[in-house]
C-alpha cells in the first residue's frame, strides 16, 4: 500500500512476450515493461515455443527489475503478485509462474492466479474509467478467439470460441501466403489500406444457426487457392465469362504464385481478407450482445489493434446503443498490466493460490 492505494505486481509470459507491470487499484498503470520476441520468430512466420521459453528465461529478471524501477515502489509496498498461469504455451507459462512464486515467497505476499484471456477482456479499463457491466466481450488474438458474457471483471461466461484457427493466427498465415511478413496483423492492416475490399470474393463461415463459435481455417484456404489460381474469383468475372470459362481460367492460372501478383492485387486481396474476418467478428459480437443484453461491448487481444475492426466495432456499438471499450494500443498486445489490473479484483474477491499453483496450457475455468 502507498498513499492508500493497493499496488499489484503482474507477471506475463503466456506466449512470446515477457512482461512485468505495477498497477494501482486495478486501473492506474505505474509501469508496464514488455520484452518482445518478434525478431526471434519472424523468420519462422510464427512463434516457436522452445525459442519463446528460452528467451523468457533470459529476459524475465530484467523486465521485473525495470518495472519496479520505473514504478518507483519498493517491495514492502506491494499488496500481491499476480501471474498469468493459463492458458498459453506451457514452457513459456512456467517461466513467469516460477518468477511470480519466487517474488511472492521472498516478499511474503499473496500469489494471485489470472486467466490470460480474461485479462484481455479487462485491458480497456487500464488508465481509464471502470467498465460498465453487463458486457459482451470479444477476445481475438493469435491464440484465442472467444466471446464472453461479462457480469463483472471476475465473472465471465464463455459463449463461443474458435473450432480451428484463431483470428490472429489466420492473419499471420495469410500474411505469409501474401509475402507480407510477420507479425501478420499489422502487415495485413497496412496493405489493406491501399486495396479495395470488394474485389475478391472470399467465403465466411458462420457455422449453423445462431452459433457463437468461430471458424477461420476455410478463409485461409480460400486465400491460398486464390493465390494459386484456383477457386478465388475477382468480382464480376464469373457472370461475364460463365462457369466453364471460369474453370478453364482457374486451371490455366494454377500455380501462378504470389510472386506474379502486382502490389495492387496483393492489396486488394489483403483488404478482402481483412473485411471477411472483421465481418465475421462483428456478426458474432452482435449476436453475443443480443444474447447477453449487454450495455457495453468489449474487444481485447492483439487483433483489437486492427483499424478496420475498430471502425466496424464503433459502428456496431452505435447501432446497438452500447458503449464500446477498446484497449489503448500498448494494451492490445500481451502485457502484464492487464494481469495486475485483473489481479487486483481477484485479490479483493479472495482468489489466491498457494505455491502448488500449476501452469495450464488450456484454461481451467
């Protein structure tokens, strides 16, 4: 405690970012240090778990020291240590969990376990006003795409999730197909700004009925086929040339490859792909809002940084007469501030753990 504030130290290591943060009263961020590994994984086009966990071992002590120094606090002022112990890459999780247990033991402070995905749904409250509940939350990142009914910061009910690829994973894979680099989300977003999203017709999967689950593997495959001259079609060609000519053109162009696409064609395809993803997310979020009677729409996770998604979410919130809560850009990526922020509410609710706390690749609740 300092000046009547409750200070929580948060630790994050669920995937490829190692982080430590100090947050006061669940919302005021005093420090938020993140060690990124983008350069380590870029040549592989995705996160390599073994490389990620080894890099965490090398950086975790440094980010903790830096976060404490930047916050200007002492260990005696810390109320608790919060750690994201689920879900994530098991090797990465273990590094952060061991660091958090050590701090809690040395400082003689409570250890607070935090669900990493739930923390993304809390991120919009950091350095901002509290979130108004009930809310419908969409968490979309490289590893997760899920919808939640939120009754409070600590009361979340899973409504739907991806049955295959997460949205962020689809962005990474399609960026790789288009030769745009890693990470795919920002690369697609940049390319799409120069393209026309109506040019390439790509399928979206809504699943059966009013399902709140997601599926993004099909659109990724559709982009791959389009690049190789298979089923993907530019707007209007089928009606002009007929189905037989369309199939003949597809066979003729098979194996064309992204190397033969112009910059404009790549931009059009990126924009069309991005629109299909955003449309899918918004349709599902609209359904979730109606099911939950939400007063607030929450979007968190790495994909929440996407400019088209932010614009579409604003339009949806206006139509539904809901408030929209988006995280500040630094809080869209994995970070420890959201862990510490949510950890404050867990501490107040008495949700603490002993030193037998385990790391879990999938969420336990």
